[in-house]
């Protein structure tokens, strides 16, 4: 849960580290953790080298819709990254050796799930260009991360605004067991429940892969104007994620695809209880508006969604968090995430320490092992 201040490199620059030196943190210990949110980042040259013409020249001259490293609105200091996560040559997340040192080896991680955020912007450009960029990113992940590091698994990056092409990319990589989910940004161009995205969901369901919805993307849905402060944006993520959940449930996608599972990454958790209460009570009065729904909305939420813990709402009294999670009734669907290498990284050694032991053990490994079908030996086989 709460991470010691010295173990975080804040975006305000309050914690600084000399080049090549780790910010003070906990002593290394065995955790057996499965980390559900690690962010690798490719350099432009890595992507360009894997593109054919005319896409290579277009990428080198114009790039994607969002530059690399990603710019976030409102702007955050240090690119939103830990100060000690910048390698000597590259950007945070581009150096596997540093990721091993600061995360995988430091905390004896059993498995880590890669979520390449560049897929957010790559998947939103013109269809064929998006397909080429996403394929190059997936190939970079295979060659630079999955092949040399057996502890890692990855998300499939897809041209999400061209769902038919996205389905092709899902089928291309679904046979590789190291790809364990399909990446979709929260900020898609229209509401995620819209039928235009259903071919993507159908391909993921057919492949037996969950769809991971991660905050961010080209479009930022707020409904209250542009924020003036980073805090506004940071705490709004849960509200935006709740809107996406409501969209997916109300659209009837789970009636059409009953095996589809969705992972909500970096969107908080405790809002799910009140959302279920509100949707159930409202749906009872509005059945004619959604005749396709066969069950109460809460049953769809409990049966099709999973959560990651970073950031998790942290009251001063941890018992209140336990009570909130018990109201949701989904403690078997919550997975630990460090969010490395971002500034609000959660240390596996100190996270969730206020929770009962049985819950912490399930959050730190057990739930993710079930969802992703990971072996129990932790050896990356």
C-alpha cells in the first residue's frame, strides 16, 4: 500500500539520485510477486529498424500522434518517471538491465506483465500505419524483452482504432504464450462499449486473452474541462475508468462475448462498490432502455473485470480499505502492480502491508497467476 517517501522519486523532484545510483529503499527480500504493470519503452531507432517503407520514413519524419517519451497533460516533471530510472543512454523503460536491477532482481519478482504505453499512441494513427507501428513494437518486445528474460510476459499492442486490423494482430501473436493480454487505452476515440470495438473484443475472447484497459491514450475523457493541476488529472482516473466500465456493461458486449475478461489498470478500485449499487438500482427502473441485459449490472462487473493496485485508494486506517474491498466482493480479482518506472512506483516489499495476510498473498501473486495461467514455480517457464 503506502510506499515510504524515500523509496519514491517524486515528480516534484523532492527525491534525487546520482546517475547509476538507486534511491534509498528497502533491503532486497524474496517476495514471489507477480507484477501486473511494468512499462517498457522503445527508442525511436528501435521501432524504425523494424518498419518497412513507406512506414519507416513516415515514422522518422513525423512520428506518432504523441511524441516519445510520452508527453502528459498537464505536464509533469521528469516525464512522470522515477529520477533514478533514466539509463545513461535512453529513456526510462528502455534498458532491460536497469529494469532487472531496480525491479526484477531487487524484489525477486516471479513474473512481470509488460504494458508498453507507446501502444496507446501507435494504435490510434492511420490504420495501416498503426498496424505497422504496433507490429514493430510487439516484435521489439519479443526480441528485446521476452526472449532474453523468461520472467516477463507482455500485452499485445494493437491498432485499436481499426478493430478489424487489431483482430489480425491479436491472432498473429495469440499463439505465443508469453503474450497474456491485449492492450486498449482508456482514452479511445469513442466510448469503449461502442460496437466498433467489438471485433477487437471478439478476437481477444476467441484467443482466451483478457483485454487490459490502461489509463491514458490520445483522448482524455473528463467531462469537466481541462485540469489546471496534475492532482486533478491523477485522481480523476478512477472516475474515467468507472465510465468505461458502465459503457462496456450497458452496451451488452458481455452478453455477446460471455468469456471476455477485462483488466482495469491504474484506475483505482474502491469506486466499484458504489458504481454497482447505483447501476443496479437504476437498471431496475430502466429495463426497457437496455433489453439486451440479462443480469443486474453488478453481476457483469463481478464476473468480467479485474483490478490492479497501483494507485489504490489509501485511507489512514487500513481497515477502511478492507471494508471497501469487502463491499465490492472482488478480492479474488485484484492484482498487485508496481507501475515501474513511474514516479509513484509501489515497492513490492512495502505495498499493501496494512491488509490481512491472506488478502495480501492473493493480491501479490495468486490472483494474477489464475488470470494469466502462470506456472506456480516462478521460474518463468
